[in-house]
């Protein structure tokens, strides 16, 4: 009988690719869905891409409540905890951080209690992007942690950092560190399997349509959704991945470089691509009232990169070229009517 893997937030952009790769590898998959959501849409999307929709079951559960998690995780060998609030959530900074942290601990604790062999938590490179002031290195690795003690940390950054910290604290106190691994992806792009469109893909849509009013002159790290899903499975299966953090990041480019790549690689799909680069002083002014702009303030004047050497060395993982991810992402968006096909 095939091993059972639970994937939280199964209808999401990254989670759907985790589900596809698990099914392709012969696993049975059980996905968590928020109350009121049906597994039919997930099965339809996965059935088209795998031909094995019957390998997917689902349970309803919400990260803000205990109901459903114990029963949903029971019997699983592995758990991939992918579900998370987004940077566009309407909660206050404290509510967003508390919800993300509590939801993570809810899933991790239930998984540990159920005897799950490995939990892979989807964190973020944001959780290591901004260590204590005085750190001069523009490159980050798994030893870095974002400092959330000050008041200048954006809500989403704080939420992801504190949730991952809480997960590590929990397994350390339980003496079960070897049962947890985290994957810390950069901005995720690539082809869609479901209707979920994350912030990073909405950025591509805006740039391709020429509808982004302005962007700061900062480097943005990207990674393909298929590669992030692949790293989740590698961290899930490899004994040596237990107790480890793994960065999933490919190329880092400025918005200006990204638009130039769009025009070079995408042909008619990029005929309207363009963006105005905002001066640093204007970004700082906008950030006084705009949380999204506040998110990039620490990156002004730098080209921050994230080293994936650990994932490459320990797990044999590699990121595909950004040009390939960009082409596949744009094609997928056009096929779903999110971009005009000229």
C-alpha cells in the first residue's frame, strides 16, 4: 500500500504542484481544504495533469481551529505544511503573526502526536533576509534569521519568521527536531495548476500588461514552483534533511532586468511589458502609508541574494533557469485568460 502524505492548503499554487509530484511518485495524498471548499476542483486539476485523481482525498480544516486536524493527519507518514496566510491578508500585523504561528504549531503538534515521520514546513527567504543590523553580507544562507524585535519589519515577514521559529522551538522542546525540515523559497513563479494566483505571479501579470505604476530598484530572487515542490519531496524523503532548513532560490534580478528578459523571451506576450523605476526617496515616502512598499525598504541600495548551496549539496537539488520559468509562467497565464494572446 502506498504511503500517505498530507498536504495542507491543497488547492494553492505551490501545494498543487506538491500534490502532482507526490502522485506522480506513487504516493496517496490527502489535502486539507478550508471549510466550504470542495476537493472536486483539486481533483479535476490534478486529474488533468496526472490522470490519477482518485489518489487524492480531502478533509476540511482551518488553521485557526483544532477541528479536523487530528483526524485529517492520522495515518500519514509525511506532512507537507504549505498553507499560510498571504502578504495581502487583511488582519492587523499582530493578528497575522499570531494566526500564522498558531496555525503552524497546530499542524506540527498534531503531526508529531500522530507519529508522522517527517514534517516539511514551507517557510520563506523572508525569514532569513533581515538579520540584526550590522550584518554586511548581501548574500543570505540558512544560518541567518530575520530580526523581528524592531518595529520596522513588515507584517508578512514577521509572521513567516515567527512561525518558523515557533516550529523549531516546539520540536526542540519535544526532542523531535529530526522530524522537521523547512523549505524557504524566494518569490515563486511558474505554470498554474489551479486557479490560485499568488502575489509573485500577480506581479508578473502587472509587469506584462504594463500596469505596475512603479517599482523600486531592488533585486528580487525568484524560483520555479516545480523546483520548490521538488525540494519539498527531497526534504521529506531524505534522512539527512531532518532538523535542517533549505533555501529554494534561483536567479536574483532587478525589475528592469526582469522586464528586459520578458521582452527577449516572450515575444507578443510581452508587447506591453514595462515599468517605471521609482527613486529610493519616493519609495521611502510611499512606505509611510503603504505596507507593500514598507516590505522592500531594507532592500533599497542592495542586491540581496540567497544561497541554495546547502540544498544542492545535501539533497542534489538545482533550480532551473529563470528564463524557462518565465516562459512557462506566461504561457500558463495566457492559457487561463489572464494575459491577452496576440
